[in-house]
């Protein structure tokens, strides 16, 4: 593989450098955590480090203890060395790219235990591909008890119910729990996210029912990524407005014990739906302002990392009417785990008379081993097919091979080989008979 030893040496230096910096962070966090028992405790919470692996919606903590406001300050840092090549056969020449480091990214997380059964979360992107300056990603209030009304109020109900309200990452599908969220890359065994990357942040509320492994969630949002009271459509019926979006999820997640080996088989299966009847611009597949991990692939001369921040991804362009479903199976037995995605998105843009449909398939097979499963190897296959607005039937396929090492529960070094191919695009499209492939190295810290 081209320049393999050079890349491996660079990756090792990255890992050693990150470990040197992060060990100090780890020690400081442990010193803080060990200062008081309460400072280690954040109920109904998913850790950002290795403890958060394979965690989806946080479980209900029925034995929650509140002894005053508790503030947890967290963060994440990530940097990649990129060694990718790309090519196409279309009419538009590609930008010349080389092997080098990408812009490091950083997150700041604030989680606060405000009251018995009430938690707040806020994430700020300190630096991202799209915005080198800090900006707020989103946040929410999570309510697992109603004791702020009166002690024990509706306790029998709230033992199984959760409420989330905010301008937040909406809970459509399970893949968003495993994807990289800007610098928060520790829970993603690979470097890149899916080709059709479903992720959006809208103002809304989610209502959960959680009981003995069963999960049901219903949500309504205002359908907007960028919040504004401007409503020009009220003056001009030809202009599209934005109606509410509706999100639903049902699923089951539990363990079955193998009595012969004493290993636990974990089985999770969820189905989700996202629907918006009318939108000036539906952002489900274009809302991630943090950007893709594959910098400047399949981009034309003059492209910049900030302006062309979605390189390597695909947006089906279903801007104004959209219904999407996602089904996710997850199995874990010992160190072996499988995570799958089937997604179907249908809708259209305002100028289109008929709906178009895109399908996405993805499967990840990961094997974790070593003390505390601190090493892993894995592979992922991802395929997207559907019809462009211009009428062509296209498909995009990608396979990834990856390996990773958790040097501590807060530090991860990983390497990935990626190969992505584009088929069916017209000659006037820069993606015509396009492909990119090569190695990615990533070092990530989360605490």
C-alpha cells in the first residue's frame, strides 16, 4: 500500500504526542473525580470516553441521588493525517490534493445536574471544518423526575418516562450515536461517517417510554435548523414555509446470557421515522456543519475545506418534502459486535413533480479484544442508490477497514483504509466515474 510505512510512522508520532498531552488531562480529571463522590456522578448520562461505547439512549437511573448542583466540564479533541487519492472521468477536473494533516477540531461539553431528575447538556464546537471560530451546536434539558413540582409527583409514571426539550441533536435512528460529532470521535470505530449522513439539530421536544428493554419515543420539532421568526411565505403563497417535523422511534435492547460460556449476548433492534410535510429546506442530510472527515475529495479546483465541507458525503436533495425511515440492528457477543443500517428516504424539491427515493445500506463488524477491549479491528460496507433530480439512477459504494487502540479510556488512536466509488453520474457531473481511496489516521481525546 502506497507510503504505508511513512503513514504508520506519522500515526505513531501522533499517538505518542496525543498520549503525552492527554495523560495530564486524564490525571487532572481523576484528581477532580476522586475529590468527592458526588463529582463523579452524573445520572442518566452517556460518558464521552470509552465507557460510552455501545451506549445509545442513557438508561433510566431510578436510584438517582441529588445533593446540590453538580457541574461536569468535558471536552474532545481530534486530528487526522490524510493520505487519499481521487480521480474521475468527467468534464470537470479535480483539485490536486496531497498527504498532510487536517485542521484539528475541538468540542466543549457542559453537563449540569440541576435538580433531582433534571439534567442540562450544552455542546460548543470550539473549532470545526466549517467554522474555525466557536459556535454552539445545541443543548437540552432532560427531565427524568417531576420532583421540582412536588416530591414524588407522578413517580410511578416518571420511573418509565423521560422528557427532553431543546435545540438539540434529534433522535432519528441509532447511527447518530456511533458517528463522529466534530471532535467527539471516540465512539466511532472508523474515521468517516456514512455516505448519506443523517444528522440534524432542530428545536423540539422528545417524549420517551423506557421499560425492561423496550423503548418508544415520539418527537415534534419546528423543522428548522437555522432559527428565525422571518416568514415571507405568509405574504407570498408561492414561497414555501416550514411545517413541523415529526420523529418516532420504537425498539428493544436487552441481554441474553449463554449459560455454557457465561457470555452475554446483547440484542438491540430499533426502527425510526422522520417526516416533514413542507420545508423551505429540509436539512436531515446536510445539517452537519462540522463537516466530513475526507477533506477536499471529489472537489474542483478552487475548493476550500470550509466552503466545501461535505466532501465525500452525498445529499439526495430532497429539500422540501421528506419522509425517511431507518432500521438498526445491533448484536454483541463477547468482543464481537455487528451494527447495521437500512435507510429509505423519499421526497422531492419544490421544482419536482414526483417523489424520488434513495436507499442506504451499511453493515459494521467489529472485534474488540485485549484488556478492557482496548484494541479492535473491523470493517464496514456502505451503499447508497437512488434517482437524481435529472433522472439518472446512481449508486455510491464504500468499504472501510479499520483498527484502533484505546491507550487509556480517554485516548484513542485509529487507522482506516477507505475506498469509495461513484457510478451512474452524468459526464457533466464532477462525480462521473469518480473514486477516492487511501489511508486515514486519527488521534482522538474525549473526557
